[in-house]
C-alpha cells in the first residue's frame, strides 16, 4: 500500500484500516544516544571540543526538538523543521551542522549559499514518513490531472519536492493548504505523504465550503506517530482528568481527536494540534498544569525547559524515533572534527525544489 494515492473521501474511509507500517527498516538506537551511557568525563571532553571546533570552523549547530538532550544542549538553534530551515537559511556561518533527519539537511543544502557546507552527524537519520512518498506515483497522478497542484509535506526528499508546487511544514500546513485552496481555485490538489495531515486538509476544505472531490491524498504515515492511537489519549485523559492535550497532526489519533472537538465532546482549547515547536509554546501559555503530549517523546525535553512547573504526560511513552536518535553528542563532535557527512543535492533537482521550499518559508 505504501505511497498510494486516493481521492480524499476514499482515503479517509480507508485510513484506519490500511497497513501504514514503515516501508524502510528502522535502525537500532545507538547506546550513546542515552545520556546515562556517557561518562561525565567523556561528556565534558565532547562539549569542550564541540565549542572549540565551532569557533574554529565558524559553524552553527542546529538541533531538532527530538534530539537526545545532550545534543540539544550544545545547539545554537533548537526547533521544529520550519524553524531550523529559517535559522539555517538566515545564518552566514561557513558550516551548518544539523542534527535532524536527511530531508531537513537537504533543505539546508538546497538553500545554502555557495560558501556554506551542510553537515549531518549521521547518514542513518532517515524518515519512515518520507519513505512513503514515491515520485513515480506523483508523476502518474500529474499525468491524469494535468492542471493538478501538488503540496508536499516537509517530510519528503528532494526528488519529491522537485515534483511539487508547494511545500509545507507542520507549523504552517494549515496556512499553506488554505492558501492553495484560495489561490488555485477549482484545481485538483494532491496532498502527500501523510494521510492524517491530509484528513486535516480535507476538514479545512469542507469548512471553507469547497467540494472534497478536489482533494487527493497519499496513504503514508510516520511509524512513530501512527502508533499514538485514540485509546492512548483517552486513557491519559481518564488518568488525568482536566489535563489539556497537545497533539502533533501526524498522530494516528488526529482524526478521532478532531471529531471529538467537532462534536463538542472536548473543548477546542483543551485539545490542540501543533508542530513540535507549537507544542512548546502551548505548554508555556496554557493555564492548565497537566498536559498530555502526543508526539515523539524527545519533545518533552524542550517542553519541560520552557515550562518546568508543568506536568507533562507522554500519550504513548514508546513513541521514540530511532532515526532522529542516530544523532549523538559524539556524532556532532566527529561531524565538526572531520567535516562529515557533507550533504549535497543534485543541481537540477535543487533548482526545481527551491520554489516550493521558498513558498513554504514565505507562507508563515
Ligand atoms: P516538525 O515540523 O513539527 O518538526 O515535525 C517534523 C517531524 O518529523 C515530526 O515527526
Ligand atoms: Fe520521520 Fe516520524 Fe521520525 Fe518524524 S518522528 S522524523 S516523521 S520517522
């Protein structure tokens, strides 16, 4: 089923039944991704060396919110995919060392200036959601819908972005989808690869009085977020009555939770859909003291730093992204020391992918 495209109505009817398991092998998490496996001496050595190399190389370290805490702690910028792209492209540093996943590194490589080198501490940091997006299926859809518009979520590789008209990140997906609905009237829209976010796009179309048959969805999902199911959120809400819930829209519970809000079962302010960065803002701003967090558990680290007084409950404590955790403190050190692994992108693909990425960066 991986990567299949359906009219939205069919995709929505199917999405809770199809096999959305990862189309790629999930790696083991290296032992050194767990802070307890690094001695104090080693950590101090690595931190000092990273600080020294950062100056020597004129480097900027960027870290995604899901990074192990000790990687986040040496970073100059920590955030969601959109924020990292914004920070990286605004920087004049000679080296951009980004502890994240490959599709995020590729965005920097596409947008970097000629003097800038983009480094990834690991080449194993892929993404199961991005692996669902098959460029040949997009080309086939475009042949059938010559006036079609393709919106690809940020979790896609450069070949898919090069076939797309717009990109969006979780932080601005609603804005980009709304923009496309308004500015591309009547044209068929393909949203890919996340079917849960696609459901969200469908709800937006309906709310704006647009026919749903304009929308096509790809049946992809992230294997980590897909496993955060409605029963996980329900169970935590039962155990923590009065707790607010903040949910990444890639979660397997997205459609059920959105239906609960729409039916008035849960007040909107008590259940919000946000990017990883938006979740941090939410926990800082909500008056609620207990918050159920439906995303990869790494996000709890920056959330608890932002609001140390709040009680944060992972909806599913097993939601761990082994791809993100390929980035370790030692990996960041070796990356700066040996200038590895340099991420480069084919010139022609980069040229074609630039426009949808620029649109993503400008519709905020
Ligand atoms: P963000 O854009 O919220 O960082 O999400 C990216 C991602 O891979 C979430 O799993
Ligand atoms: Fe990809 Fe999921 Fe990992 Fe995010 S959490 S990088 S979507 S596999």
